[in-house]
C-alpha cells in the first residue's frame, strides 16, 4: 500500500506549504511566510479538528439558503429559502434562482443589522443635502427603492506580529556663553522588539465591492457579533464571497505590518529626531473568521459610470463618491459669472 503524503497548509493564508531544504522548514510561496515543522503540525491539526466540528453546521447551511445569479453582471446573491425572487443590488436587474450553496460558504459569525431601511434612507437624504450638484434622480424615491440591506462577506483576521526596529535617535542642546554659541548633539542607537497582537482586521471577500468603500465605513463593533444562524438573513440579502482568505491576506498583512511599525516608532519618544534604519515586522500566526457584516448598499448609473454608496448597517457611518451633474454645475457657475459682471457694470457706472 502506498504511503500517505502529509501536506501542510499555511497558518496565515491556508495556501499549500512547501519544504525548504536549506531553511529546514516550510515556506509559503503565496505570502512568503516561514514555519518550523512543529508549528505546521500543530496548526494543521487544529484546522482539521475545526473542519470536523463545523461539518453539521455546513450541512444545515446548504439546506437553508438559495443562490441567485444575475444574468446581466454575473453577481451571485444569497437569500434565505423563503425568498422567491429579488433583484441584483449591483445593476438592478432581476436575478434567477440558481440552486443551493455549498456549506464551505457558511460564515461562522454575523453582526446583525441595527439600522432599519428608514434609518438608512434618512442618513442618505441628509448626506445628499450637503451636495449641491447631484443629479435630481440620485435621491429620488424610485432610486431609494434600490437601496438593499446586504450582509457583505468579510474575512476577519487576528494576527500575531514579531516586530523589530532599530533607529538612530538624536538629542540636540544649544546654549550661549559670552560671545559663543554652543550646540551639543548626542546620538543614540535605539532598538525595539515586541510581540504584537492585532484582533479583528477586516477585509471584504466580494470582488464587485470596492475595498476602499468598505474600509471607509469601518469600524464595526465586534461586541455585537453573534454565532451565525440562517434567521439573520430573513429580510436581507447576502453576497457570496469570491475572494478567498489567501487572496485577502496581503491586505491584512499590510495593515498589521504598518500598524506594528507605527507602534514601535511611537515608542521612541524623548528625542529631537528619529531615523529608522531597520524595520522588520514578521506575521507569525493568523487566525481567521468568516463573517457577514451589515451594509446598506446602493448603486447608481449615471453618464455611463456606476456610483456606489454604502452605510454601515450597525453604526450608520456612510461613504460614497457622488455623481456630478455638470449641467447644474455650469448653470450655477454661469449665474455667478453673470452676477459678477452685473455688479462690475453697476460699479463702473457709479464711479464714472
């Protein structure tokens, strides 16, 4: 009987690890992480046990949802089994029932909606009032009917970072004695080392939603996190993730590395200048949770371009790039120019 080959998955991004003969350890070619054989074995045993524990919940998820497909833009939308028809919240076209979704797409956690449709509509209208040059139809009642409560798929990561930093720091002191001015410069070789843990770094797993838009409505309050149940989807839609955690890991790693770098820099206080000569931030362990986070979402087509607007369904924080009605803008500019011309003419007559 052939001997079974042991394969390890990366504890950071779940990609396949390969053994590196010179380093005598395992290297992830996807995210450049390195792990000892002991670390790989422990992490993969934990992942295998977690998969066994999740199997019954995944089967329940498969039986309790419906997957809809948009024939226009290709988006795939998840709804509860009681939904018979709906529309695509990206392009507003009708969607058709495609079937069931496999249990691997079952989230572990969810933050339920706190804002109702009326709440979201009020926030959107207040946002529009501050912007003078919007197309009239952008805030119309017919457009507001397209605002959808969507559970957006997010990969939420807890990261452990081993940070090391070295810097040349200076203290400068100046004084005057008699006719002479003296300057004393002291130079220090400063070293920092820290084990830093980041919890709850989010990265959306939907390719059709702009990452910058989702980051703009952060943060979410994880104190409201609940274990996922299909009942939370009732009355709302959900997107199916099409960006896996291996693909979002570079975004998560950048946020963890940048945050660690800033923390160590901030610890170098009491100096007049700090010049960092070495910064090494290594992400050693990443624990993932697949969550659904609440967003009121609306798209708008104008002049051949799509505009998106989003409201955090928990906190009410909003973001979006508004369309610009150039005709309205030119009309206002023309009125201002005409007014200035008239005032100039009147002043010219009075001063003649």
